[in-house]
C-alpha cells in the first residue's frame, strides 16, 4: 500500500488541504504495519521539503514502513514553483549522499543507489536527454484503451493497433522513479539492494 508523504507534521496537512491528516497517519501506519501490511511512503523531492527527506526515512522505519523517493517535475502541470533551485544544488547532493548512506542501516529505503545518485543531475539539467524506459520498459494504458509510452506523453495508438518499439524517446522532463529505476543496470550493488548480501 503506497501512501504519499512529503512532509512530517502540519506541513503535510497544509499541502493536502486536510486538517489532522498527518496525525491520522501517525496512528494508521503503525497499525497497518503491525498487521503485516507492506506500506511504502512515496515522497517527492522538491524545494520545500529537503529538510524533511531524511527524517521521513527515519520515521518510516519507526513505523515499520518503507520509503520510495521520486523527483518533482513540472511536466504534469507546468508548475515550476516546487522545482529545486540552483542555489539548493549542494543541499540536494548532501541529502542524497546521506540517504544512500542510510540505505543499509535503516533497511527501508527502496530507491536504488543508481536512482538517488542521479537526483542532483536531474535538478541541474545534466541527465541524458533520452528516456530508455518510456515505450520500451513501460507503457500506460488509458481507460479508453489508448497507449501512451509514458503517462505524461501523448497517445501513440489504440491498444489494438499498438506495436512496441525499442527506440528511445527524446525526453528529459522527469526523473520519476518509474523512469530511473527501470534504467538501473543489474549491478552487484543493485543485486545486493534487491536480494541482500550476495
């Protein structure tokens, strides 16, 4: 079960527009994990919550939950207000380095080292401009039966006429985990992250 959580405390209520939501989650999540439910907090990395990212990993561990990080993108709505600013680049790099360091001792950060290391590159605009995932490793099927190579890109065909392609798509607008994690090669580091010590 995935639960979106970008802030610890009242900032989460303000973001979601629901008073008392965070307090509700502080009771609900531990009850769910105590019953054996697999809970993953989905946390978006953006300019306003950089100081919450590491505490969220610790809090998730305390609750018995996991955490997955993804980068904010203005691709969905054109809203650049939450994009990491250039003057925050060093802070982002430090936070990411600490999250990578915490992966083993906390044991609940599901984002790969590969993905996290490229977060600063994404916000600096230095990621490769071709997406290896869209249309090749994943597609989206709409309720109308149309196929999109990615939820943010236009429809390419109806599912009855769709033909897959291995051709990379020229797009660098996001560094969502669905893109980054599928591009991660199966290295010794990644195998260790998935299967434990090898």
